[in-house]
């Protein structure tokens, strides 16, 4: 019996690599913030530092899921694993919760400015796009 093979589209490798770079930048930001790296955090005002260091534990946990889920989803995408779609979904949902809380239920928008809203929107769109892309690739049989 002949084995059916799915052709891997070139865009999978491009999107996978770019998404990994994007998500590694988020992971770097998370690590530098959570370890309170002095050189990295020096670019922020005292009010912004108080904002970052005042996150409740559940928020930090969801931020970790969002960030590391994005990295893991990208790795799964490059490895052509079907787990990429649900991992990107959990990452996306965690990101939405942290963004809504951080910008709407705290003084985050005031402290961080409208740039934080714009950047959060960009993260939202990329995260949503990665989940939808992985889901589509899984449905096409590209991801096993």
C-alpha cells in the first residue's frame, strides 16, 4: 500500500522560524523582568517598575504560560507536531487575560502609556494568527 505524504509548505518554515524569534523575545522580556535584571529594567521609570513588580502571582503564572507557550508552540510548529495548535491557544488565552487585567483593571495604561495598548494589540494579533495558522496546518494534515 502506498504511503500518503503531505507536502510541507515553505511558509511553515518561515512562519515557524519568525514566530520562534518573536516568542523568544517575549521570553527574554519575561526573564529579565522576573529576575529584576538591573541593566534591563533601568529603562523604566520608578512607577513602571512598581507596576511590574506589583503583579499578583496568578498574573505572573499566566504571563509565563503566555510566553513559554508561545515558544513551545513555535518549536512544535517547526517540528510539525499537532500540539502546536492547542499550545498556541493556551498561550493566546493567557495573553488576553493578562492584557485585559494589566490595561483595564490596574493603572497599567496610565503608567505604561498608549504604546502599551498598541503593543498589546500587536501581541494579540500575532498570537491569534499563530493559533489560527497552526490549527489550519493541523487540519490540512501538515502537523501530525
